[in-house]
C-alpha cells in the first residue's frame, strides 16, 4: 500500500524516539476521492489507534492508516530527501483524489482516473482542469475545460498535443480522439 524509503524510515525512527513509548505514525488523506484531497502524516499515540486501522510494519515503527484513507493510499510513497536547501519529507499519493480503478473497469472510469491522477495535476499549475463529459459512439472523449484553461490562448495546443496524445497512447483501439465542448470565455481567470 505505502512504500517508505530507508531514509524516511530512519527519519521517522529518530522523530519517534522523542515521543512516548508505543507512538507510531499515521498516514491519512483528508477529503479522499475529491479534487481537494490532501495527504498527511502525523504522530499516532497508542490511544489514537482505531479498531479498523490498517497497521503497516516498518523498521522500528508502524504506520497506521484509517479505513477511509486506505484505498486512496494505494501506490503511495514517502521519502526523506536531502539537498542543498535542507531536508524534507515528501509524500506522493497518486490515488488520493480518485481511487485507483482496475484494468478491466469501464472505459469511462479508466479515462476519468487518468484525468484526475495525471492530467489535472499537470493543468493545476496553470489553475486549470478538465472533466470528461462523455464518450461518444465514435469513441471520442468529450472534454470540458475549467479554471485557468477556460479562455487560455494555448488550449488547442494543450488539447491536441498534450491531452489527446496522452489519452490515445493510453487507450489505443478504444479512443479515436478528443473534443472540447467548452465555451471559452477569456477573462481574469485565464492563464496567459
């Protein structure tokens, strides 16, 4: 479920040495399965362990995960990175905003998962996002842009050279193209 690098494990052991005996860490997702999902790590004293928690044993400590967060932490990783600016813990949870879907899930679910886990995080740096409206009978993914993408002068390039290319590579033989149905209104919200 969660991979914790050796460096991160050593860091947690060091931090936990200053805590009361029996304290572990808790890895969680606030608002899992939504675009506002946020991941976090906190101390978990023995009296904070819930009956339905999943306990993941590591070298010198355990990571507790609540039942609601567990499916959204699949493929998550925690690392402790040191560089010239200092050191920090990094937590990556690609499935926090949307639960991972199986390879045999309906095409719409698999496309939606790819949009939420890979495409929208890239568009978020420009304040934008896309939503899958439908898949046409011809196999065209009908998309709607929002946020900073709405009215952006580069939306056609983003659609054809970025999103369409990525979706067609990921779903060969299932998708034939993409179409934007957004009524683009340029405004203060648009990324330029």
